[in-house]
C-alpha cells in the first residue's frame, strides 16, 4: 500500500505542510483530476462512441468545434460548478466566463482551462490533453469579471495538464516543483509515477510546425538553422512535432527540448492562447527548471488583453529560450 501514493493521498500529505490550509485546494485538485479521468475514459472509447468528428459549430477562436471538445468542456464545467471554493471559470471553448452555481460570491478560486488540446489529433488517435490553471481572487463577495482573469501568469497559484496518450498522466505544480501521476485504470486512481520532474540540461529535440516556415521571420529561421546545424550542442537535436501543444511540451519536459509557435508575418501573435495554454504551461515548465517567453518577455509577465488573447510561445530548455530571445533582440534591435 505504501507505494500506492495516489494524487489524493499526496495532496492530503502536502496539505499538512501548509499552515492554515482548509482542504479547499486539495478538494479542487481532486475534482479537476476526476473530470480528467472521465475525459480519459471517453477519449479511450472515442472510436466506439459517437464522439469523433466535428459538431458543425464554430467556437470563439473561429475553429471548428469537435464533439470531444464539447464533451470535455461540459465535463469540467459540471464538476467545477458545484465546488463552493470556485467563483468562476474561463474555458477556451466559451466566449465569456461562467459564474459557478456553488461559489459565485464566496468562491476564492478562478479556473482557466483548455478542455481538449490538440483537436486536430482527436480523430487520428494521437495524443491529446487538457490544460488548466488556478488563480486566487483578490476580492470575494461580488461576481467575478473578465478583468479578474486577465492578469499576469505569475498570479497563478497552480497549473497543470493531463495527457491522454499511451497512458493518461496528470502533471501539475503548486509552485513547489512539478509532479507527475499516471492513471492506474485498475484502481481508477492517479498514482505518483514521476516525482519532482526536472527538465534535463540539454535539448534533444525541437518542436515547431515547419509548414509555417514561409511566414517565419528571420529570427525564427536563424533559430532553426542553429538547432539543425548539427554543431555542438545540437549534434543530436532532432525535430519532433506531435501537433498537440501539451504533448510536445510534456515530451520536452521529460527528455529536454524546446517547442515554439512564434509570431510570424501572417499571425504576429502566433496561434496559442495566453490564459488556457501559454500561462499554465509556462508555470509548469519554469517550476521544472525551464523557461517560457514570447521572444521578448517572460510568458508569466504577460497580461492578456482579453480572455482569448493569443501570444507567440517559445517554451522548454532555458538555454534555447534565451537563444531565441537573443535572436529576436538582434534582428529587431
Ligand atoms: P487547440 O487544439 O486547443 O485548439 O490547440 C491548438 C493546437 O492544436 C495546439 O495543441 C498545437 O500545438 C497547435 O494548435 C497545432 O497547430 P498547427 O496545426 O498550426 O501546427
């Protein structure tokens, strides 16, 4: 039994470390994990259920909505709606924030999530995921507003993700290191499998959609030339791109690497969303010893201009993120 360190046991143990802890946060994380277990179950059976393909509707991002996007969005909202410590929710799939049923006025926490990341990979059985972040409200006793969410990433008090791949893994941080838990389907529990994740010193791979190269600016071309040069320290640095942000970042976190979706001549702000993708993953990667930038600023210092603001994202090993930033500075002076 001793080796069965489940996520809930782990949180209870950690709760003891925090003086004055009420248990609210532990309950919140356990419920987020519950929602992701259910999403994992549906993803694993997707081919057998009528959940593949698109709904025909378009979301606030201007993207075709998939049936699994809707299902996972509803699952997370359903679970969070009844938690008295959660005041409001912001989802990548929803135009506006949602005030919760149970914690609308008294709730201290604000939750952002990308219910299903990697929608282009859903129907082809490639790894997809869910990304989340937790913030504390500065003021309770009133309805939360969009402005409560549009704040710097450094204000997050926890963030993480779940990858639905060959196994389902829940990886998160509360600002004191990063831990990974693998879902044991026999027990139905996330079990600690990757304690204290640290990004390895060297980048063994780089991840980008090279199909966008025609729109890339000179700093990105210079970056790719360096990573692909075969010269030390990139003698063995390969291109690896799953096309699911959370899966590419997860691989790089475990094996060392850098992911980038830069701004380019066609999309100066890139593609990825600040609140649901960049902020939470930057929080986790920094806690694991890596870095995240938009080429100029630390992603955690970025204050989004709106709920669905996008940002260029360079994330992974610190040396490579710094290299990209220096190339930006050099080419734009
Ligand atoms: P969503 O699937 O949540 O919309 O996320 C965007 C995303 O799919 C990322 O997961 C991924 O890194 C990127 O877009 C892939 O974009 P592209 O198809 O342009 O390479």
